[in-house]
């Protein structure tokens, strides 16, 4: 294993330098940006109108402040306006989400099938069904992580009755990070395990999902630190926020594909 590691890393670097990989990553990034806002609007609407939980709603806002690389206040202000608007906005969000979620998983399936050397892709209808299932699973994982954070926070607020606000916020942030990273790892695992059109051993992709989930968190902070040097504002002006999020989604797509390639290459080499 150790002697093969340098070869696996070099193979992954070569893989990431291929033009088709960048094409897949850009396609995933574009559709991820298109689906991100409808997804968040629906989640915030469900929390407000179904769960009626102030704490869960505040945790979503805190997640946005933590996970968005830039423009957090601008995005949150506009999302709040959309959630407070009429019902037809949420209906439109649902319809857009159904379309764009398939746009994320369609190129991803093709890329993962090539990585695992599966000859056939699913039919268009088959991909749509698996895409909807994965989109629902990702939403359920996100809501679960928020609820798991909100429960203890609500209990501490009730217990302390207005005291220890700083302590509650600190504990809430730490729990949010813990459950958020766990949800990210679960999403990586589901994509690696379920999306390819073939049998992928769960034990092979689980360690990779854990590593990629942790690396995605580190990559986010590295990207935020690099933003002043990238200086998108000077080049793109009013479109800087969109470009910032697009480039972040592109890097995340490359990270996901890199993890898939590492796990597949290691498994295929070990089975030879």
C-alpha cells in the first residue's frame, strides 16, 4: 500500500490534468450553482413553515455564513426575502431544483463510470430517478444535521434561560461543524457508492469519503484565504460573487473526482 501511494498520487494528478475531467467539473459546478439557491430556499421554507423552529432557521443562516466563501450577508438577505415572499416562489424553487439536480448527477455519473471502467451509463430516465433519490437524500442529511445541532442548542437555551449566550453560541458552532462535516462525508459516500452504474464496494469508498469530507473543509478555508490574491472583484466587478461561488464549486467537483479516482485505482490495482 505504502509503495503504491506515490504512484496513486501521480496517477491522480495526471487524471486531474485531463480536459474531460475539467469539463465534467465545470458542468457539475454550473448546475450546483443553479440548484444551490432553490435548495436553500426550500430548506428554509420547510424549517419555517413545517418545523416552526427559530433555532433551526438560525443554524441554517450560520451554516451559510460559514460555508459560503464570500458575500454571506448579501446572499442571506436575499434568501430571507425569497422565503418571506409568496408561495409561488417556493413552487418555482422546487421545479428548478428538480431540473438542476439531474444536471449535477448526469455528468458525475458519466465521470464515475469512466473512473470505475463501467462500460454503460444509465438511461436518461434511470439517471433522472437516481438523481432525484440522491437529491432527496442530500436534503434529508442536511436537515438531519441541522436538527441534531438545534436540539441541544434549544435545550441549553431553555436550561440557562438567557444566560451564557456566548457559551451557547460557541457550543452551537462546534456542533454545527461536527454534524455538518458528518453530513458532507455521508454525501460523498452516497455519490461514490450509489451513482456509478455498477457495483462499487462500500468498504472501498467509505475511507475516501471520510478523507474527502475533511479535505473539503480544509480546501474551503484555503480558498477563502486565497480570495484576496485572486481579486475577482477587480476583474469581474458586480459578477464577482457569482464567479467566486462558481470557482469554489469547480474546485469541489475536482476534489470529488480526485477522491473517486484514488479509491477506484487503489481497488483495481489490489484486485489485479
